[in-house]
C-alpha cells in the first residue's frame, strides 16, 4: 500500500489499493474503505467487484463512490460521501489513483458541515494545498445551508 495520508484522525486517503492491501488496512485499524476510482481507468487496476470482495473478506465496510475529475463536486458524489462518512463505524480509508481525488471529495463533503477554513487547514496540514478550491468548497457550504433553510421552511 502506498503512502497513507491522514486528513483527520479518522479519515485518510491513499493511492489505488491492490488485493493484499485490504488485510493491511484492517490490520492498521481501518473499518471502512471508500473507492472513488471508476472501473476501467487503467487496465491493471483492481475492479470494484474484486475490491468489494476483499474488503468483505477482511471485515471492512466498503463504499463504491466512483468519480471522474468532472464529477468531484456533483451532488451525487458529495452526498454519497456524506452518507458513507456519517455511517462509518470507525476510521475510513478512501482511495483513487493517487489519493488526491479522494481528498477533494472529502473536502467537498466536509465543507457541507464544517467551516471551509477548517477544511482547507486540515488539507494543508496533510500536505494538500487546495486553497484554489475555496470557491468550490464555499459553494458546497451554501448548498448545505440552502437545503437546511428549505427543510426548515
């Protein structure tokens, strides 16, 4: 398993997992795996159905939330991520090709419940300088606030 980068004490990102990495993830204490990589991006990548089976084999919850780079801020991806994180029964390891896409998706989902400055600070302390995404993250916060206002009305 390549470099694991913690964004929070309970959420980390990494690059593409291989079959043997699921046992290692469980050994390290992760309880949930989130796969943000669409099947077929590269020939040699582990497909979703195999990743799911490996996760299950090692007692890990598994969520398949594929996202291409144009879908990172879509409601479908962000809301699925929010749901997966809310249901997590322990530390989460999310992966994609390099870990960057998973970090951005975490940021989008987190911006709906945390201040954007706090989200960006967590990213920066983990080595991701994503300040250029501030406007996109602010939009996620506004979407959440608009939804909360509609629900209250």
